């Protein structure tokens, strides 16, 4: 198995969450494969035991213990899998590029709006690489529960900050791939579904095709176990994208900007949680619920490769 670095950001502070009381509406996440990034509504029943203060018995709202749906499913979960029920505006006009949660298969799944047409919204899901259409009633603005606060908060308008000069919106698509498959020597980025590596992209070069929808790539920063040469690996096309353009360059990031952070030889998606002095930032990583400090030069504007073009999600409100 090719060797890749374990990349788990080191936390810079402690959680400020308080224990949940019986009867509290909550949302529950899952660590099961295929369900990461989704949240299910439920209610706190009680602590799992008087001795263990980190586990709770919860009852799901939309998941049931049997096929008849006569009894709601109950489950014991860790404190880290819980957050308060997410706020939601009653009336909201969603826009192209906004990050949203879509209600699908009884849970809320994080995605980005890639098309607005005839009152419907196409939402792209990064984890499954799928695009599904939804009505406005099935969407809510995506929010993160960070240090005991919802970001962005409910009661304030979402403002689009100045987009980098060369960034493109729905009316100005750019960097569309005109040829498939990838040709030899093309600079690309490669992702992985392995535990601990979801959400990371590693720079590589296409060496040659390796069968149907597969390519042999050579990483630019990952090396073999004997450290004698750069690692080569066969990758399917679903885990390959072009190298992102350098057009989206900013002089300064703002709080809650979505960025990619260069860490352990890969680019990891995160959110600016604090702006420090001397062009330094604290970045929050949802996948590990942790934070780490970066220099400005170690960050870039986060972009998604969707339907053959680069999409920059709209920035959320600066607090």
C-alpha cells in the first residue's frame, strides 16, 4: 500500500461546548463510512450513565427502529457527535455558489449550489461527487458549530465580500476542461477515500493512462518508503482533477473564508476561524473538529471542480 502522511491538525484550544440536557433538540453526526458530513435531527433522552459524562442516549426524529416506522430509533452516541439543532431562516433566496445543507435520505447533507433554474437548485456533494436537484424547502444555509457559536449567525444578512478580481461567477465561467482524458505530463491533484485523508488533495503529474478511467500518476511531494523517488500510484479518474488556477489570489483572508491549507504535503479544506497579526491565521478543520495556525503563504482560496469548471463558493459573513 503506498505510504501517505497522517495529517491531523493539532488543536490550539479546548472545546467550549456544555453538556446537553434531557429533552434538548440536537443534531447527530455519524462516523460510519458513507454518512460522514451528514447530520440527523433528534432529542436528548438522558446521559448514557451517571459515570460516563461523554455519552448520551438520543432518539432520532426521522430514523426508525423498524420498517413500519412505529418506533423512533434510539442510540447511544458520543458527546463529540452532538450539536444543537441548526438555525434556519424561514424565507431565504439561495444563490449560485452558496454552501448549503440539503435534506436528503432523512438527514442534512453539506453541498454547494451549482445551478439555479425554474425554482430548483442543483446541489453538488463533494464526498459522493453527486449532483442532485432540490426545492428551496429542502435547503438551509450551511453553518458550523464552532466554540459554542453558529457561524454565520442566524440574525444577520449574508454579505458577499469582494471576490478576487479574476474569480468567476455563474455568468463568467472559466477554466473549463476541453479535453478528456488527461494527457501525459498534465499537472493534477489527487484525492483519497482512505480514513484520515478525506478532504485532502495532493499535487501530482499524469504519467500515462492505466486502463479504463485510470491513470498512473507521480506525486510531487509524496515519496516511496525508502525515500529514493517520488511515489507513483494508479488512480481512478473520479479522484483526479486539474491543478487549480492561480487566478484566485488574495492579499488577506477574512474570518470564515473557506480555504485550502498546505499541511503534511497536501491541501486540506478548512475555514478561517481567527485572523492573527503578521499574516497568520487559525484554520478550523471540520473533519477533525480541530484548529491549527498557518502563514498566509500556506493558504489558498478554496475551489471545487464541478462539471468541468472551477467554482468558488460565496464567502460567508465576516463577524
